[in-house]
C-alpha cells in the first residue's frame, strides 16, 4: 500500500521530521513561512494528512473546495482554535492535538511571566542594557511580592494544574480556581485549591490571575474592560492560553490607567501583530509565544503527532482525537 502523503506546514525539530519520513511520504515547508488560505486549500486536495500549527488559520473557507483528499488534521500543539473543527467534521476529517507533553513547559513559562511582571524584570533588563542603570538604591524598580500571594487560575486542565503545583508548592501561593466543570476534590486538594463558581467572584480576590482555558469563539474577550474593573488594583494578569481570551484594547487601557499592576503575555489576538498601545506599556512583559518552546517539549509534541498519525492510518482511534 502506498505510504500516506503528509504535509508538515512548518519546520519541526529535525529528529521528528526524520522519523516521520521513515513512515510517511513527507512534504516539508522548507521556506518555513505560514502557508496562507490558498496553499492550505490546495493541500486539502493533495495530502492524506496535514500537520498544522497555530500559524495555519484553517477556517471554513479553506474547506470550500471539491475533491478533498485529507482525512486527518494532526495539529502540532494542544490548542486548536485556529482550526474550524465543525467544518472539518462536516468533511469527515479527523482532528488531533498534543496534550500532556507541553504542560510542564507552558506552566514554567506562566511562572516566568508572573515573576518577570511582578518583579519588573523586563524593565530592569531594558534599563541595564540601555546603559541607564545608575546603581543600587533602596527605591529602584520596586515590584510586588509573589511568594504567599493569591493566584486565581481560570481553566483548571492539565496546564492550569501544573501552574497551581508550582505556585503553591514552590511559592506558597493560595490557589483559587474557576473551571467550566466541577474539579475533583482530590485534584483541588493537591494544591489546597478552592474552586470558585464564577470568574466575577474570583477576580476581586486574586493578586495574580493566570489564564489556562481554551481559546475560540466561546472564550473570546473573556477578560474585557468590565472584568479588568473587577480585578484588585495592583493585581497582575498572565496569559499563556490564547490571545483572543483577552481584549487587548481593554488591557492596554487598564495598564495605561494603572487599574491593574501589570500583565504578562505569551499570546496575542493577531499574532505576530502587537498593538502599539501594548508596545508602549512599561508594566507589561511580552514574550513571542514561547510556552512550549523547549527542545524536549517540541520534540515530544512532534512524536505525539506521529503516534496519532500511526494509529489513525492503522485504523485505530488516535489517543488525542478531538474531532
Ligand atoms: C504551540 C501552543 O507551540 O500547544 C499550543 O496550544 O500554544 C504552543 O505551545 C503552538 O500552538 C504550535 O502550534
């Protein structure tokens, strides 16, 4: 039987590309630039599997073509709000993702942002490199204490729980959780966490709020101007989930007016475009979507995609099938 034709839409860690090529008829995107709508639409007619990333916007218009060959979109990443899952389902195309393997590193990065924002690490490094550090003084770049503070976690899946572990056991933080469904008591007990029914009840109680819910239309602008108003003055917002979860214009305003203490972002509404108002905000730490960016995790994500593909083409249900 002919080997399935697969398209890897961006460059992946070499070890994974090599392994995939042993099993599949692989096409690489050697230019490593996002494919765009027409190229993705063409790919649906030419490949048995497409392996997209967050930079491939696979909306309903991409599926609007005759003779679709693709049977699976095996996403590289846990979040898949860039894929119109209903449209894929409508064409009987399976969708898989890569949970678990990136939870540790994404949680590590959420803590990085929390510490950087609260301790003004970005500002400090910028000043130092600009030659603007005049020396130690008791009032220089005074930040906010992280240890012992209260952390609110919105979305208590694998990554949210990994953040709670680090924050509670590493920094002695009190953990409050808001989640769509009830969290099992033993899961809450691991970090002494309490579940709060509504986001509006959680926000006023937290010194730090970290987002770990899915993106997509359902959670678009979950944190908006009204909810920034509910946060404690001086509190920090951390987003390593998806850009659309935060109303960036409202965030810029809340930062500008000093309604919150600061924020840390790894994801943005229109990546890689960053609004000017955010670029100008000093009390904001911004990283370029680095949540899972370690060699170990990026390789593990690739091998997880490979497992999903092998199962799928062997007629088994892939472990990470989301549609
Ligand atoms: C990925 C992520 O690197 O897995 C996710 O959902 O946000 C990132 O860690 C990216 O999405 C790759 O497609």
